[in-house]
């Protein structure tokens, strides 16, 4: 069955499988625009993270989970209070090794989302001669639903597919105790914030099950010790790995309750030799130093060093962020720090937003990044602004492997303007051509009314009058004047460095549409309209030609306008407008008993699109007709040592 047939079985499935979002369809554009405006106002005047300060902040632990379907409980000390140290050293339940999965940008069309969820739910994956067990912890790296957050959106686009992919009665993760359920942790992205985080909190902080996965976090951010033990009376601490997730709320500041949570649960417990996996909502390192400033502040003042109130100075924690993980951009890329040490000692910055949303291009990524230098312990001041000392910065080099690769990435964008491609803008976005055609009709009627009134003629007489004049000169003016204006506008914008201004971007888009309308008007003028035809017939046929011209030429003009926009929000539409569903992937990570972390970047080039409805003890289930697609490594596994290079 195809996805549209599956929707008819929503009562049996418990949710309605949704098609991929058509980002440039009129309804999607309008709905998303309204939500973005509302979220922006909310970000300025309200912040639900401040309310989370009243939520429980008990330390999360892998050691103690209740039976599936019941709320998770914190580890309790003899005093009856949450024990920040977690389980006892040498606990028999502490696994010798640990597997983790990371997927981001997932809650889009059912076919892509469920394909990835089904692969994540497999007991193990065979890839390149390797057997990779399912993760004991699944981290969702942001944008768990598209296009905007809502209860129905989460149910249909994320919770339903993931619940079905891993039923509750399925066996625990390989290598874990029988009572140990796999854990799901989630980080909100910008789309999760479009309802003020309301739906995200209800889905992920109630500590309930999503199929066989358990949610244990109590806030929109999390800190979890994966391995090692902090010092205790009579016991030396054992350095280990931490998994942290930051909520940066649409690129805003990190709120005080969040900082207090991390200071209590993480910063105060860090010790020399601790290694950290830090998950953030977007690849701020490639978006500019300003965006990176907040997460850099957190890294320096809450992870690498901590403030000592007694001395009023920062002291070194001895911990290092060894791996940064993010999504938001729907491709795979990796940067590693330039150091003189061994490859395993290099800090890695990995973007993997292939969990289900449309594919993004990647060829534009810079080859090198220069990020702020580490702060100095003993300094009484917080970390300086990002980019203030570029000469002392940390240099990162991009890996040669990106997905999609250089050649494919270059070819993907122009397909939006190719009428022979199934990714052509009006074909991939139903309703766009119809809407742009109606817009051209309104514009033509307005111009025609003004022209006819100026000459004191009826609509039809005005049209006939145009064909009797100097038609060649008129057509030349109509067709050529707009491109000339467009060229002048572009040149002036570059000269005065205002090309990214909202007014200029809008003006360029309007001129592209005027150019398409001018061609349609030229065709209407050239048609030899018979003088004995009824006026109403001539008017309707002329407007029909304008509408068809708007559907075809207006759509093509808009696609060319997107491709001609070098940067900014409009430039991203060349990929979102195509809604490419294939080429998906995620990361599987292995924490070995020797303390090293290995990252396996995995990809599937083609998703499943045909499903068969079956059943099990948990109810209805969908299985791929031809089996799950083959999984491959995007690049050779990346090994990261627990101990980083000396600062």
C-alpha cells in the first residue's frame, strides 16, 4: 500500500500517516509564516524555559528505570533526596560498553520517517561487515515534527511511526539487562518551538513510553552521565562520558533555570578526564560567530571551567567537549579540529539532519572554520565574545565526505526550475501554480483597468487599440524594461551592500514576477482577437491566457528568483521546495570499555514507499513490502579518545 491508502486505515493504526510537507504550497507557506511570527513574539516576550525551572531537576540515570509504561523515578539516597552521584561504583548493572543512536529532523513524511525509525528499531544492523547493535539511548536532535508543532502533528508525524517501529513487547536492547528499556532523549529545534514548546513538553517530559523507548527527561534539555563515577567518600572518581542537550530557543540566550540545572547536575560533578558529547539545536559553527557565542559561552564557563564563589575565579574542571552533534541542516558533514595530536584526540563537529525531512545541499560548506579560543582558568571574567581574538582561535577542517556529495549537491538545486523534472516547483508544490496564476490575473486586471480608464475605453476596445498601435515597440518595452530594472536593482544592492535587506529581496521577487507577467501580456496582445466575438468571451480568454502564463512562467520565474538569491532564507527554498524524501541517515555511536567513542555515520539512499499491514500483540503494524533498504557507511568510522589534546 502507498501512503495515501494507509491514511484510510488511521483507525486501526492509531494515527494518520502524512505525506511529506510541500513547503512552497500556499497553505504551508501561510501556516508556517503565521507560526514563525507568533514564535518570534513569544521568544521576545515569553519563554517557557523559565517555567521549566519549577519542573523536577533530579539527575538522570541509566541505572534505574521502572517497568515500561510507568513514570521514571530518580535514584534516591539514604536521606530521601535525589543522589547526584547516581548508582554506586561498580554496580553490576553498569554496562561494559554502551551504544547510542542520534537522529535529527525526523517528523516529516511517513515514508521517510518510518523507514529511519524502523532501522533504528532493529536489534542490529549489518553494515560493511560490521554488526552494530541498536542503541541503548536514542537522541533526537531537534525538529521532531514539521512544519509546525501541534498535538496532532506529533502524533501523526513522529510518535505514531516511532511507537509502531519498536513495539513495547519487543526485546530489550542487546547487551542490556532484561528490565532495561532503551531510552529516548529529545532536543527541541526551531519547529518544535513554533507552538511555544507546549507540545514538546507534553510528549517528551512526561516520562512515558513511545513504543519500546522510554522518555526520562523532565525538561527540554538534559544532562546524563553515560559512564564513569564521580568521587564519593572513600571512593576515587572514575572519569567517563557525559551526554548533554542544550535548548537554545530559536537562537536566543540560554536561560537561567537551564544554566542552574546544568551547574547542579553536571558542572559541579565534572572531574579531570571527563569527556562530553554536546548536542545543540543547529550547527552554529557554520552559521557565524555570533550564533556560536552562546553555546561557546556554555562550553567554556560550564564545562571546561566552573566559577568558584569562594575565590571569585574560574577553575579548570579538566573536562573536554569531545563531540558536538546537531541537525537542523538536512545533510551530513563533519569538521575536526586541527591539532598536532593523534586523530583520535581531535574534537569533532558533526551535522546529521537526515532523519526524515527534505534533503539539503552541502557543497556550499566552508572548508575551514575558526572558532573562539578556549577561556583561561583563573580568569575572573567570563569567556570573551566569539571572534574577538581570531588569531588565537581553534581551527577546524571539513572532512572530504559530505552527503549529498559535491557533485550531487551541485545538481540538486537547479531541478527546482527544470520543467522536465518531477521536482519542478509547481509540480512538487500543489496549488502554487494555481495561486501564482491568480495573482497574475489580479495584477493584469488592475493594470488593464487603469490603462482603459486612462484612455476612456472599454476593456476590449483597449485591447484592440494596443494591436493597432506600434505593437513591436510596445512588446519590446514590456519584455525588456523589467529585466533592465532587475539588473539595476541588483547592481545597486551590491554597491550599497543591501542585497540581504528585506525590501530588496521583496523587490527582486516582484520584478521577476513582473517579467513573467509582461511575457503573458505580450502573448495576449499578439493574439488576433476577432472583432465579432462577444466582449465577455474575449475578456475571459485573455484572462485565461494570463492565468496559464502565470502558472507556467510565474512559477518558473519564482524558481529562478530562488536560485538567483545567493543567501538568506529565500535561498534555502531551492531544496525545501523540492521535498526530496530519499537519502536519509543517522549516527550510531559505540562507547567501548576502553573509554573510546566510535561514530558510525549511516545512510540509506532510497526509502521504503510500499507497505503491508500486519498485526502483533500491540496491534497493527506496517512492514515494507520489499524489506528495509540496505544501510551503508557514509565514511569510515570516526574514533574519538576520551582524553582530548592539552589546551
